[in-house]
């Protein structure tokens, strides 16, 4: 693990549309620093955020549905959400 997830929460929309196995797999990837479907600039921002303690964002897919995982800068909470939930 590269950082603590804190309390993990999921939006109702994401809970309804995403497969639980995909969520768990993505959370495991996120905490290991595998940022999923981000461009190089966003990957670099996350790598810097590991050092500076800023917010972390990853993007994954469950079937055809894109979803995000955001860990707050405080590392007290991580949210699984769909882009339209943001």
C-alpha cells in the first residue's frame, strides 16, 4: 500500500451500476498506485500527490461504465463514484 484509504464510501448510483468485484479490484489497484485510465499528466499529478499529501484520483471501468475513486488529501476518506456524481 502506498497510502491509507481511510473510510471507503460509495455513491448510491455507483453502488447500483458497478459490479462489486470490479470495485474491490479497483480499490486494490488504487491503493497500490495503479491509477487506471488516466492520462500521463494526471498520473504525474497523483505521483506528486503521494509526496505532497494532496488528493488522489483514479479512473476505472466496470463493464462499459467508467467510475472514479477519489482519496481525500487528509487520507480520511475514499469515495467510489461515477463521473456524473461529482
